[in-house]
C-alpha cells in the first residue's frame, strides 16, 4: 500500500503495520519518516532493534530472514531494519525480500523497515518491490523542489514557534533562506534549528536570518540543468558560481549542458520527421521534471538556434580541456557561464523569435 509522506503521522496514530518500505534520495526526509515509525513502535512495546546493511553481492540474507523470524530472549517485540544503499538487492536478495514481505504480513511481534534510495520506474515494477508494497506500507520521500522550499522553511519555523515578518520583507527573507540552502535539505534543517537556539519564539527579521544562516547550498549539475531549461538566469548564475566554489569538475558541468542540447536537437529532428512529441521524448529517455521543461522549451527553439548551440557546446568542450577558441573566454568556467546563458535565453525566447543575444557572440 502506497502512503503519501504527509499522511504518515495520521496513519501511525491509528496503529502500526508490520512492514514499512521507505525510498527516496533526500536523507533528512527518509530519516524523519523512519524516526517517526520507530517512535510509534517503541510506544507500543517494540524494545529491541537490529540493523542489517546490504553491502555487495556476498551479503548473507539468511541473517535477515532469521532475524525476522525469531524473537530476542529479552524482548517481546522487535524492529528489524534492512538498509539497501544501492537500491539493488540482487537475485538472492530479491527472493529474500519477497519471503521477508510474506513473513511480515500479520506478524505482530516483528516490525520490519526497509530503507532504499530513490528507485527508477523499472525497479518499482520488480517482483521484490511489489511484494514489499503488497504486504506493507510503501512511502516515497520526494525532494523539496526549489519553488516549494520557502513554504517548507516557513512550516518548519512554525513548528518551533517562529515565523518571518509579514509582507514583502517576509517573502524576501524566505527567498534568501532558500537560496542559501538550496540542494541541501539537511543543512536547511540544521539552520532552522540554529535559529531556535539563537532567538526566542516569535517573529524573525531579515537581518536576524541573514546573520544566522550560512551559505550551505549543495549545488548539483542536474538542478543546474533544470534551471537552464526553465529559463532562470539569476538562479543559473548562482548555481554555476556555487558549483565552481565547491570544486565541481568543469567537464561534468559541460557534459550536462551539452547532453541537454543534444537531446533537444534529437527530439526536434524526430518531430520534424513526423513523430509526436511524447514519442520523441520517450525515445530520448526524457521524463519526469525534464519532460515538462522540454515540452515548454522545444516550441521556442528553432533548428538554427539548436545548430548554433550544438556548435557552441563543441567549442566549450575544447575550452574546458585546455584549448583556445577565437571569440570565446580562455577560462573554462567563463565559457560554461556563456553556454549556459545562451541556452537559457533560447529556452525563454518568444515563440518564433530568436533570442536577443546571438549565440556565441
């Protein structure tokens, strides 16, 4: 049974199930959900806990099955946690998880919690995941996207009796906070807790938040790609600066930008040959958030603009590898800034009209 994360507290207040599967790539949210389940379990007499972390193909699944099927001499009820950091249990693990799920059904003495990273669509259709979902409660912990981050921060502040000032100043405060912690929810949580230690309950000014919150953003190239395709130049500039400051490899940033350009070109060419946009996107393995961004950007991108972007990406490939190109900065990061901004402008150009700045100019 799939349960929305926001309904977990209500669900636990009505009673525990014997099997929970948590999956997602946001450690803070996974940890908080697991903590909530453990707390509810302790309140109901689950006094012992064992943790099994699956490492490599030689992991001994018999220990997990034995733990789930036996009771401690010192506890009537126990919690058995199975952590699979890779999200790939392997053939033996798949069989073991199916057996574990079947054994957990109706077992009032053992609470089993399976912790997994973000899973792809194919994994979710596998037999072992189906068994976990069919015999217990499955919760997907989705990341907090940038647009929702200010509201998430406001809610967390409210939980500790604090809030920002009303009106434009409060909006600016939350946006500032979100800019500083974007991509690192755990750091955001820690900074919110810091504000509770520094200031009493009540209203927080912009100056108080600014002086307390560190620049702890953990930028990643995939979020950069989304910002570029969405046509958010200020965010793109900030993320590029952050990636550079954090020592990200120039070639990885270039690869991400150039892959988007190549994929946009291939989808555009496929559409020109008569394939519907949804089909062309699937063929290029574009889905999720990027699917929506591609659908928005493609009508604005003409064939000439894409050809120019492709040539620019080829030029920047040489620059980040130490080559020089006429009319381009010699510094790799400066060249990446220009390429990203060129693509960003084209993705927001008026339909049928070229972007104001000539690509590569």
